[in-house]
C-alpha cells in the first residue's frame, strides 16, 4: 500500500552563530538584518542581506549557513546545498549544517547523500531526535526499512511526544508487513492528535490487511470525515466494503477515488469487480480495460524534445515575462547600438528574421555586447532553436557574469530540455543575483 510520508522538517534559523572578532561592523549589520528578515519570513530579503555579509566577510560560516536556510525556505535546495557546502568547509563541526544539507539533499531525492549527512550530524550531536528522524525518512525512501525503524525508535526514545515519529514508524512497520505492530503506533498518533486523518487511514489500512474489514470501515469513515478529499481512504474503504460483500456500498467509494485521482487503476479494478458481482458485465469490462491499459509504460511516447517538466508552452510563457534591461547607450563609431535597438524594435513588430540580422550585425561590430547576445538568445528560443539560445546565453554570461536574467532564461531552457539539475542551478544563481521571479519557478519545477 502506498501512503506518503509527511515532508521533512526544515531546521530553524540559527541566530546564535556569531562573527569572529575581526569581522567588519557593516558585515555584522547585514548578518543581523538577515536574521531579522528570516524571522519575519522575508527570505528573499534575508538572502540578499546574507549575500552582502558574505561579500564583506567571505570566511564566516554562519552567513553561508543562514543564506542556505533562506534558499531552502524559498525551495531553492540546490542553491542551499552549495551554501551548506561552504559553511561546512569553514566549520566542519557544525551539526546543524550537516542536518540542513541532508534535508535539502533529500528534497532533491539524493537520499543516500542525505543519509551520510544525517549520520555525520548524529556523530556530532547524538542526542538530536530530528537527525534520527530525518535519517529514518531517508532510509525508508531507499527501502532500508529495518534501519529506518531503528532510527524512528531512537527518535521516540529521545522525544516521546513526537506524534509524527509514531506515524512514520507505523508506516514503516506496514512496509515490513508488521500490520499488527503498526496498530499501536497509529493509535498513539490518534491519542496525541485526535484530528489527524492520516492516522485513522493508516490504522484502517492495517486492519484491512489483518482482515478486520468492519474495523477498517470504521477507521476509514473517520479519516474521510476529517479529510474528505483523500482518494486513498475512499479506495480502501471501497475495498473493505467489497470484502464484506457490500458491493453497492463500495461503488460510490470507488467512484469518488477515481474522481479524485483519475489514474487510480486499482480503483477501476475494484469498481469493475463490484459491477461484475452486481450483474453489470458491460460496465465491468470497461473498468477492467482501464485497469489493464492505464499507466502502461509501453504506451508512452519515447521521443520527446522537451523532456523536462517545463514543456514548450510553459517555456514560452516563462520566457516572455522577462523584461530586457535595455537602456540607451552612447552611440559608438561602429553604431552597433543602433543595430541592436533596431533589432529589438523589429522583434517587437513580429519580424524575428530581420531582428536576428540586426543583432548579428551588432555582435559583429561589438563582440562584447552582452545584451545583444541575450536578446538574440531570447529570439532563438522563441523560434524553437533552444540549443542556439543556450549558446548565446553562455556568451552573455561570459561577458557579464552578474547578468541575472540570462541565468534565468538559460535555466528554464536547460530544464525544458531535460537538464533539470543544471537548469535549477541557473535559476538559483539568478535568484541569488536578485532576479526574484526565479524562486516561483524553483518552487514549481525544482522540487
């Protein structure tokens, strides 16, 4: 059975870390401003403040650590990992830095890397229940369920009131097919948090595995009462009702499960079985067809140009919101600026071909014209020539390494072509340089 574990807990900001005596006062001011903004949930402002502190004092681990936390709260986990790396280089005994880096690695599905960080955090601080908890989650995600169980046991030993730890321990016991052992854990969660729908659902699922179908229906009724949009609870209640031969009662549960998750092929199978039992063989066959054909890997299209989660339409939408930073420049003797500006105007008129010719000429006359490379890259991307667009972005960045919008554009193009890691790192850099729309894209497509 598939029950999702709740998200990893994000570490609190560490304001207690202090600067060395030799740090400049202005760096301290920016650091303290970053802490204040972090506490106010202004993570974009905090990131900028910590960046200034780093510029003025690049050897202080606390600034990197806290900037990493700000990035993590903006869901920029790749960028956060880079900052935690630097914090650890400067202070290899910081258990929180290892813990936080592990959390961000886990968010990127690097569970083996996260496990190593959590283990190091435990070595440095063996009484931190959160480190055991997070290591248990990482172990469970790479199917090391017995190791995960040991970690959750330790979490509960150190923090016996942690309802979430009991819940994930119950889920882990289910994975180990210890359904009877999971029941007390789910019951404990209900005692600690009586309104927690997942605990009733978990206990109900275990009861179905133990053939206590009446008890399962009772628990799943409560789960649905507390969380009426949980499709899995409807599915399992339908299954339990079917086992009790209440086929008419099971049908609306399967209908609801399918309505909430249209690709739930197991629900089609269950509904088909009930329809067959009730004499609707035609309807049963239609449902069984869905159960057989749905999510068939052989039916997927193997040839994808835009293989990332950002498809062509999304790429166009994200690209077109970028405002080019074109300011009037003094016209040089080669008049490259005039070709550039005419190219921009032609593009706005929809004449992309002529615009490219003008931008080519601007670059020919002024090979260090970063804005011309960027604008040409934007047009090439709009024409569908993403590889050439990336090459122009590369040139623009080489000429101006702090050109935030170029990192953003290169990032979304890389992502759309399947290089999610490279794309998200570019988006992180764009945000770090001050292009804040990057963080919305990171939140939507990099996690």
